């Protein structure tokens, strides 16, 4: 049976492979960065089991690894990595760039097949495995079904990409390494911010927010609580850079105690619309580095806030539409 651990093993293998390639090219800091990230993906189950058994040094070593990541980021310098004859190299080659352009012109729309395979396969697996009588439940763990389906879809997309481009399998690793090294540390920012949201919940930030809301707003007014929840999702997302980090805090502070328990809001509708509302904050904050900073670097834009300037009107329109839809659907 496929479990979430198998997905983490695949992600860890990519990180470790990236570290090995960087090690071979004497990019020591990059190799160390990706190696540290690969360890919890590959050995996460063992680290958790050791912690439950009272053996704390593996978890403490991972804590030291997080500090090491921060130190490495301050010392790393980004260098573009492109495909070479046998392995990625660190300098742009005009002939290689021309070859890539020619290949893209020849393949044309077939290049979209791997990309479109990811949502198609993921949706097919999730919908196919949802019924309790589905034979897919014998092969996929039902709990984290969406995440496992996404991992399987990514693997299928990789195979499709190799078939479409007729590239060697090693190309998947080397091109993955090129993208990881080009983007750098913002790759792991969503994971860190999601973990930060869990930390905030465990330390009682949600309860503190609930207390402040009760002091500042008429909690008996459902519309006032809904506006506080929606605008709070945008504000916290803008501060922390990710709606995944803001969602548990706002749900624990306002969504669950006030909207769901006090005013009878629909939990599924509130959760779905709340997350979408939080993404309005993602569109307007530089803290969402993987969305708003990385594209500036990759496209070599002169204005560091060019992406945010282009997105804020969409964010405002989407926020207004979401608040209206939440009022209709959450209490409908």
C-alpha cells in the first residue's frame, strides 16, 4: 500500500541526489543544504519513532539541522545551473540554449502533456479512491489521499516528460537539481510557514486572537465575526507569507469557536472559502517569496515588487468576491 512515507522518500531522494551532484561539483554549501533537507524526508519515520521511545537526540539533531540551514542560506550564493553534455554545469552555453529552443519548437504543445498530467492523475485518484468500496483503497492509504495522489501524479508526469522528450531518466534528477539550485531556499518556505502555523496554535496564539476579537467586536453579530475571519486570514497570510500558516491560527481563534460553534457556520464551506481568502494576502506580500520574489529573480525583472504590483488589483477583487460568497455559502 502506498503511504505518505513513500512520497517523502521520493522527495528525500531528490534532495539527496541534488546534494550528491553539488558535492561532485564542489558546491559544498549547496550540497550541505539539500542533504540536511533530505534526511528528515528519508528518515522521518525513524526519527519520530525514536522520539516516542524517549530517544531525543535524533529530533535534537534535526533542530540543529534547522539552525544549520539558516546559517547556510546566509552563505550561499545563487549561480545559474543549466544542462551540460553529461551533467549540469554552472555556466550558460549559447549552443545548449539554442538546442533547447529548437527542441521546444519541435515538441510544441506536447510539452504541456506532463504538466497537465499532474492535475488529471491526482483528480482521478482522489475521486476514484473516495468510495469505500473502491479497489484503489487497497493500494492507497485513505487518510492523506490527496497528498499521496499528488505524489503519484508527479511520478507519472516525470515518466510522461521522459517519453515526450525522449530524454534519459537521469535528466529528471539533473533538471530537478537545476531548478532547486536556481530557486534556492524559498523552495522550503511553504513547509516552514505551515510548521509555523502549527507552532502558533500549540502556543496559544489562536486563543489570544479569540480573546482580542471578543473585546473588539460584537461576537453576537455573525457578519462581524465573518469579516474578522476573512480579513484576519488576509492579514496573517501577508505577515507569514502563506495561507497554510494563517489558517490554523484563524480557525482556532475565530472560525471554530465563533463562526462554527456560536453561529452554526458550515465547516467545509468556511474552511474552503477561508483558505481561498487567505491567498489574497499571498498575492500582496513579499513574504510569499516563492510566489512573488522567485519569479522576479528568474525573470531578471528590474522592479523587485513587479509581481506584487501586477497582482494587487486581482487580490482586492478576489477578496471582495470571497467575502460576499462566504456570507452566502457559509450561513446558507
